[in-house]
């Protein structure tokens, strides 16, 4: 499929008037070249790239309001764009339209150090934010791996490696400024840490994937940079043993900050891609935050738990250089996987289950991978029951693609049968809309449709995402 498979089928003059008005209002901040448009469609997974008709670069909330009003006038779809790292086709334009790229809205607006919060524009990335916060002694803890934009992270309800201690985006956004489909601006809450006043509009917008409104400002909770951090790695004889050690660690009340699972194939990829020299067996990567005494105690206690399940030795350190190297390798895991099969396409998917079902879900999935004859390393934020498959596929082999699609579908249905979810953090986008009715039921989907209809009656905000066609 070409990048404009869907858009090319539309009348080429359909949005000409809207693009003309956008050009008049924003000049060279409107781009219609094919290369730039394709960069703003899906580029990460096997979902075909569907490019928008134009890309606009706003510099303020007022710019976004003007863009939305022009698009609403011409019934032109609007697709918000952060860094494009989403995995389920969130940034595609299946009906054409305008991509709003927040590249130029990337400022840290205000830090309220005494309140442990800050105000940011949506285009700033998590790494950029933490670099600017470093001198304040504070940091933003949500860490999905990719250097995603904060607006995109809120829109997809991101989580990541620190979620087991610090929660996910829904727990760390106090309020947002959002432009609605009619061009009006709302603030979803105040800066207070809790409220009983009205509907929770903040959490309605978090995870809505740009289908209900366009985020133009966020107020985020911050945490103090820990006095001491300890971390390390612990081998296990099997994925089941590692999962059971994780469950025991959580149930024992040890305040672990990060607990990551890598199966043997994923460890091999890290060794090839990052030259780590790790033992190529199932590994847990751990991190503890606190004081020197507390992280030492937590590390030693985890080592005892690991030994109960045949794991160990737990090799840990408080040296920043060693920990940084280990976690950089973990964050580069997806790209290290290409070393396992050069030239293959990478298709990532995720599910999440209650941690009591984690071992069952992962071990059944490993057996399914072997039977499916698909190369698919497993990595997971197992402290909250979330794990990922990265399937390496020859897209020119129809049989292999078919087997991979079937494997992915069985994974989702397996998680749902265990009272889990079809996606723990990647989001729905286009790729997982077909599971929404199974997960939420017909009445649940109907309630979501009613909200969508009320806030976006023209269906111009990121259409074709989240909700199945109906």
C-alpha cells in the first residue's frame, strides 16, 4: 500500500479551500509536500501509512483554536502529532485531513517546586523536561522508553518502566488545557491535588487519543530525585520463576521502582545490540529508590525472594554509570531486536493482566510463539502485569504475516480471558479497535460513542481511531 492509499481516493479538491485558509493564516507553517506528509502518517508498525493532506505547526493555543475552526468549517479531519512514536496507527489520516505537529510548542512554562508540579506545552519530550528540571532536584517519573512528547503520552495514557512505583500518566496529570472540536478551550481541572467538583474531565481526556479534544498545555506532578538509587539484574531458570518472584516481591510490599522482565531471546538481542555481555537466560532488571540504607535493604530482600524461586545471584549496584548503561540497553531493546533478524519488520504489541495471572499468560504466550514459528522476544513492565511481544516478520511472506496476525490476536484474547486488557500502554489507535467491544461490551462502547458524539458531532477529531466502525 502507498502512503496515500486512502487519501488518494478522495476528491483532490475536497480540502483545497481549508488548506487555502490555513495557508493564508499560517504561511510557511503549513506544509503539503509528500515527504513531510508521509512522515506524519504511521511509520512504526505494519499498519499502512495513511498520510494527511497537510501538516500545520502551531505555536500557541490560539493557533490551535484557529486551525480547528478552519477545519470544522470545512469538515476536515484533524490528527494531533507529537513525535510519531505511537505503535497502533494513532497518527494516520484514514480520511485525509490536517496533522497538527506540536514541534514548536515544546516549552517548560512554569515550575512550582514547592507544590511539586510544573506546566508544560504538549510538544516537549520527557527527556527534554527532565533535563530542564535537573537543577531543581525534581523529575517527571513516567518513562515509556521512547522519548515521546508529553502531550502524546497523555493522549495515549502512557506508562513505562517506573509505573509500578509512580503510576501512569492518568496518575500524574493534574489538569490540561484542551481545544474542543468547536474551537473552544477548556481547562479540565485546577492545580489542587484532589477535587470532588464535577466530572473528571482530566481523565476523560487522558487516553482519548485525540478523539475528544486537542491538548495544548499540561500540569504535571513531579517527584523528588531520590537520595539513593540501586539497581541490577537477576537471572532465573524460567519466565514462570521470574514472574512468580515478581508477584512475591509486590505482595511483600517492597517499594520497587522498576521491575522489568526479559526472556532469553530478548537478552540475546541486548547483547548483540548493546554489547552487554549478559547471561542469556530469563532476567529481571530491578531498581529501588530511597535512602542508602533503604535501597540496600530492599535489594538484599529481593535477592532472598529470588533465591526462593531458583533465581540469582542478584547483582546490584548503586553506581550511576553501571545502572545507566543497563537501563539504556533496556530502552534500546526494540531496536536491538533487529540484530536477531536483519531486514525484518518489527511489530510490537502489548497486553496487561492482573499480576496473579502474569506467569500463566507469559508462559502460555511463549508456547504459542514457538508453535507459531514466529521470532518474538518478550519484555515487560511486569510489576504491573504488562508485557510486550516484538514480532520480527518478513512482510513479503504472506504465510508468516498471517501467522503473526493470528499470534497477536490469540495474545489479546488470552489476556482478556484472564480479566486483562488488550493494551496496557500502547493504546487502541487503529490496530486494536476490533477488541473494544469484546473488552468493554456493547453498552460500554455505546457510552463511548455517546461521549464522542457530544464532544465531536462532526467526527473531525482523529476519526477512525479508538472506536470500531458502527
